[in-house]
C-alpha cells in the first residue's frame, strides 16, 4: 500500500511510525508529494503505476482548498482519499479526546493539541504520544460529520482500518 501526503513532517512521521506497529498487516510505503490535494492524488496515481502498489491513498488537508477537483481525480484514478478538515491535526487530536466543535484553521487545531500535549511540535511528532489512542481516534472520527465537508472531520480512520489484516480479507 502506498500512502502519499503533502505534509512533509507531521503526516510523514505519523505514517512512518504507524507502519511499524505490530498490528499493521500490509507492507506500507510513505511518500511526500508537494502541492495541492489534486497534485497529491495525481502523484499518488503516478507512483502507484510506476511501482505496482495494490492500493494508493492520498492523505489531504482541506485547509483552503475546495475538495471537488481532488475527489474527482481520485475517483478517475482509483486513488483512495483520506481527508481531514481543516487539517491532519484534527486526526491527532482525536487520539486524545473527542472534539466535535468547529476548528477554524490549522493554528486553532495546534492550540487544541497543545492543551493536551503542551510540548506539541508538528516538526517533531512523537508517535508515543498517539500510539495508545489509534483505536479511539478511529471510533471518534466515525462519530463526526463526514469528511471533507464536516468541520471537524477526518477519514484517516478508514485508512488506518485498511492497514489491519482483517480489513483486506475477502
């Protein structure tokens, strides 16, 4: 499985650590593609074709982008999307608490994370701070409005579930 992200530090560090967890039942490659969500989807598709991955995911933040073009590109190419609105930090926050209130932007998400992890630094993600909350984050994300429209929302839990061996059977 290929996981692409345009997050060069936080998302990459999270998925690089997550893929080493003993419960992950598929081989995972993590790659960074710069640019907008549609650039990310196109890059994931290109990498999938070049390297023959069985499945490709693009992990995208809504931020200030309209998700329509990236969603259409993903449907056309077969790349799966894992959106977070407004940003990936919403997914991280759900490891720690259930938060369903509107999150204005990435700075506000960072501030919410720092209430629970005062040392939070997106350039130095410590996966140990999130490891024990992965299943909780999946459950909490499923209770939010659907991504990418909902705020806050994230479909990263769907991707995390796909990493488990039972998710890929049948």
